[in-house]
C-alpha cells in the first residue's frame, strides 16, 4: 500500500480521518510514491485547540529556555541534513545541493531565533515624568498559523514558526500538499529538541484546511506564502475575520544589465538565477533587461552556448544543474506559456519544451528556454511563469530599463548589473520593488534582515523573519508606572503632557 502522510497534533503523529488524500509524486520518476491526508475542519480545530492549550505555559516560559529549544533544533537540523535533503529532493525535484540550501536558509532563521532573549527585550525610560517610569514589552499573540508553498518546504515553514515560537506563540503549520514530508520531519525534530506538546502542530490539507484556519476565532495571526491570487484571498478573508495577516505572493524579477557590466559574470548569474530549481523560485531572475542593442547582442552571444551546456537531471544526480518541475500539470502550464510567447511574437532562441531524460521519460523534466525580443505588452512578460524560462527585454536607455520593474504588477526582487555606483544607487533608491541586488542576482536578505516584496508580491505590511518577523508575531504593551510617595496630588482635568 502507498505510504500515507497524516498530521502531527499535540505531540503525536496521527492518521487522517477524512478519507481524502492528495498524491505526492517523485517528480524525477513521475510516479505517485506517497499520499497525504487532507484534513477536515475538525482536525484543524483539534490542532488549534492543542496550540491554544499549550500557549499559557509556553508564553510564560522564560526566553532563554525557549531559545534552548531553538539551539537544540538547529543542532538536530545539522545532524539530519542529509536525510532531510534527500526527502526534500524526492518530493520537490530540486537537486540535493539546492535542497541543502533550502534547509540551511531555514536553519539560519532558527539561528537568529536563538537570540530571542535579546531581540524581545523591551524598552525602558527612567523618569519620563516626576516619579514616572515607562516601559514597553513585546508580548506573543497566541495561536499563529502558517500556510506554505511547495517550492521551499523547509525554509519557508522555518521563516514562520521559528520566529513565532521563539517569541512565545504556539503554531499550526499547513504546508503544501505537494511535498509534505519535510515539514512533518521538522515538527518531529522540534519535539525532539524539547518543545512541549502542542507548541508546533502540522495539519496537511487543501483549501478546506486553509479556510478553517482563516475562520477559526482562536487563530490570532496568519502568515501565508504562495501565489498572488491566493495570497490576496488569504489576506482579505483573514483580515475580515480580525486577524493579523501577512501574505506573500508571486513574482517576476528583472535583472537590468548596463553596458559596463561584467558580462561573463552576468551570464553565470543569469544561468543560476533563471534556471536553478527549474525556475521555481519567487526570487528567480526570469527577465533580463540589457540596455542598448550592443549589450543585448553581446549578452546573447555569451549566454546561448552556456545554456546549451546546462545539464538537466534527476534530483539525486550530483552533476545536474537542475531537476524536474514539481508536477506534470505545472510543466504543461510552463509549456503553454512558452507557446504563448511564440504566438505573441517573441523570438524563442532556445526551446527546451520537448526535453526528455533517458531512462526517466515519465519525469516532469523541461529543458531551458530562452526568449529574445520580449516586450512589456506581452502576457508572458506580465505574468509569472515559474519555470526554466528566461526572457530578454531589450531597452534603449537606463531610464527605460529602470521603469520596467517599477511598473510591473509584481515587486518582489530586482537586480542591477553595472560598475557604475551612481546608476546603481539611483536605481536602488527609486525602484518600486522590495528587495534589490546590486551585482547580486538573488538578493534574498540574510536571516537577521527580513524578506518581503511590494505590490502584488506581498499583502500586509510586515516582512518575514528578522526584527520584522518578531514585530509580526508580537504586540507591544507599554506600561506607565508611578509609586505612591505619601503626597496626595490634586485631580488633573487636562490630558497629561510633558510640559
Ligand atoms: P499556491 O498558491 O498554489 O499554494 C500555496 C498554499 O496555498 C498551499 O499551502 C496550498 O495548499 C494553498 N492553497 C492553494 N490553493 C488554495 C485555495 N484556493 N484556497 C486556499 N488555499 C489554497 O502556491 P504554490 O504553487 O505552492 O507556490 C508557488 C507560488 O508561491 C509562486 O507564485 C511563487 O512565486 C510563490 N512564492 C512566493 C514567495 C514569496 O516570498 N513572495 C516565496 C515562495 C513562493
């Protein structure tokens, strides 16, 4: 019988009760290797109840003891890195080294969460008025929930529960139903690290479980990462229910290439950031904007032979640059976008649509595609493709190039490649995008800064992880105190001021 993933509630692994299952594929073979139970509303309620019951004791646990769980968890992640990466690659399709990067990026958020005692310290003013002191504290919210996408099944759950739980909240995670194996392993390791029962729970499921979390009166905050339409839906429904919501969405990141850029380096940067993980990254760089016809021609001349050398392979092939797409349906969607690009009049310079891997003909592979002469009016430019497809949009001037990411519906990441500090500085200052790279193709901020896009790439106003993450998962309380001196003061009928 096919192995069936269930849920993890109140410290225990449980089988699902709905009788409904999603298929979990190995994208390299194209076979259904496991199934995942899809939770009922009652199962979601049980997870929330477990988190609610665990909250009073966990929030009262002193921050250094909470941090010790994080330290131990970090150690367990390191000890289990190989097994976690193998499982991640099997279900997602990204190559092993990239899966390790996925886990490591989450681990780095846990490293920051180890410093929670320092981060969550309040502020104190001695003598704000006569005999008056003021102090403020950041208190946890209660039960928080995270809903995560398929493309980073380790990193994104840890962005969320790492900071939330370190700050004293309890958590219910609803991971992607496409690759639930690693999130379930993470909760097991977290328990092994000493977390009390109910502090972290995992329910697997689909829209039913997402809606149940959005509507549950005991859930105080929802963190979502996924596609933009669903992000907007989660934001609207969650905030309408009075919850704090941060909802990160899709992306279409541009790389502006100025004539003075180091083109050999740009080619290497574009290869990794456009085709790494088969382009299934919200911080991929699927649009290159060379400035000037000469820059575009030189870039293409160097790029095409390097694309031809890319090796697409199974996720356990150590020589493969990238593996299969996550599902046959998603690969079809990407292929359809490529056909649409052809129909719209863009020039398909490299066509990887019909790539097939010998011995793995049923795997969800796709070769790299490269479009030249894409224009901003094209649908394939406006929308997120999320596959191994790089589009070149030729711009005549720096100003024309710089406008493109600002005008685009998405505003997650952007990069500029140049040796000119003035252009780079002006661009970074003015562009309407949340994360900017200067000669850095994938500017995912390190774990002690924070992650977030603009426009349709993020709804809500607080970023993931770092101090922004802490702010999202805590609320500020400010205490103004005075102690009796034995002197009775007259009533004050005007608002107290500091005059
Ligand atoms: P998705 O939106 O299909 O799914 C994300 C989550 O939402 C999953 O847990 C899924 O079960 C749930 N979901 C799906 N349909 C739903 C519905 N109708 N109602 C309620 N919940 C629903 O996204 P995906 O395909 O798993 O991930 C890829 C997308 O995520 C891309 O658009 C990518 O750009 C984006 N992404 C964004 C970031 C970021 O930080 N901005 C990071 C990673 C991925």
